[in-house]
C-alpha cells in the first residue's frame, strides 16, 4: 500500500484500480494541471475539492504514482482465441481499431472467461488478444494484401483506416454469404481459421484464374500480331 501525504493528510493509494475508475481517468488530460485534483479524487474515491488546494509538487507526485500503477498488468484467464468465430474476430477488430477505451466492456465480454473487475487484468487480456490479432494478420498476410507491409516490424493492422474497416469487413461477410441475407448469421458463426483459410484458397484460385486469362490474352495478341 502506497501512502501519499497531501496538505498534512495521509491517503492510502489503492494497490489496484477498477475498470470503472480507469474509464473515468482516461477521459481526463493527464498533462492538464486543472485535472490533477480530479485524478486524485477518482483514484481515492473522494471529492476532488479535497485536493484543489494541494501544492503542485504534491499533485504531480500523486498523479505520477497513479499513472504508474494504472500501467501495470496482471495475468488473467481468457478464452482460447483460436476458437473464436469470424463474427467475433470482426467485432473485436472494429472495437480495437475505433478505440479499446470506448469498447472495453464489449471486448472483455467477448474474450474473458469470467467478469473482470480490475484494469490491470483487463489490459493484460486485451494485450494478449492484440498480439493474437496481429499474429493472425501476419499468418494470412497474403489474404489481406499485407505481404510487403508486414515485413516491417513497426507496421501492424492498427494503421488501417477505422472509418473503412467496418464496411470492409461487412462487404467480406456479404460476399461469403453470396449476398443472401439469411446466410449472414451462419457465415459469421463459422470458426475463424476455417473462414480465413477458405477465403485464402478462394483468393488464390481467383488470382490463378486472372493469371490464366492474362496469359491467354497475351497469347492471343501475339498470334494476332504475327499475322
């Protein structure tokens, strides 16, 4: 337990912070001095007015300790990511691209075994899934057209335009469902790797067919030019 002395009063900083506290804290600009009393209030479950008259050095120290603790991770149980469905992968993809802080509840409901209360466990699980997500993109880089980009260590799927990814996935699902509304749900319920492998095979066949047609066209042009 970390003790913090502010205005001749001693406060005990929590060992861990809840997801609810984290959601309130990330709304605040940590570098804005006027927010520092509010940060302490949220972290200590007290009214921020209690810290409004604290000196700047004390506020900086308190907020620094809170931010440090909030950045910690603690291992927690999660589902087997390899068992998720195409629909779950797509949902998670959209939530992560648009900001995990906006969709943390939906993300955790999808990838955790049981409800999580503390943010250190929540962020650990999200980090684990993010690694799985990037690994999946790399494994199917040919499918997603990432062969060249993914060779660079500093490039990952996070660079995709968040305004386009949702519609892009929807088009993929509609295509897999043969434009049949009644087939959308069965399509999204397919195991992820099964769906991606099928998509990879179909793309490979399409590329081979395009190549065959191109060669055929070239042969035709060559024969016509010889005449």
